[in-house]
C-alpha cells in the first residue's frame, strides 16, 4: 500500500473530525439525543408519512439543513474534492440497499454507533462498529483480490 502524499490532508481530516465531534456534542447537550443520522432523517419522514406535526422535529430538520448546507459552506473556502466511482449504477443501488438493511438490523448507522456510541463506551456500538468495519474490509478484499 502506498500513500498518495500529494493528496494526504491530515489537517483537513483533523478539522473535519473536530467539527463532527463538536457538532455531535452540541446536539447531545442541546437536545439530549444522539446524533445518529439514520434516526435524525427517519423521524421527520415518519412524521410526514403519519401526517403528524413537524414542530417536535424542528431540531432534527435544522440538523439535516446543516448537513445539506455544509458542502456549500466548504465551497466558499476551498474547491470541492474530486470523487470517482468505479462501479456501475446496479452495484451502487445494491450497496445502498445493503447499508439500509444493516442500519435497520444494527439499530443505527455508522455515525450513531461509530461517533456517538463509541464515545459513550457503548458495548452494542462497539459490536456494530466491528461488524460493519469487518464487512467493509472483507468486501474490499474480495472485490480487489478475488473477483
């Protein structure tokens, strides 16, 4: 494995990690809830589908708005990072569905378990993080070395 030193950006990664940590801490302190994105997005959607008022979901809607606005704020200071996807649409759809199934089975997403759960020393989150990281490692190995 080689590190592409020209693309290695430890300060941007550190800054991003600090911003995520501060945001999740503020969300927990302000609302008393964990900043798991799957739950934050699902709750307002559930309220719309059940035709309930969205007013109790205001803080979650603001959090989602922040997620959607963050790339545009980034764009004010730096160019958008380049991204490339080396698989087709079918593989992306399958991957998205598998992630959705995993989120439901694990009772939370990577941000909820990996960022918030581990910082609270949750055993359930540790097991989930080990499971999804292990599955990711295995998938990359199979896709790069066995297919």
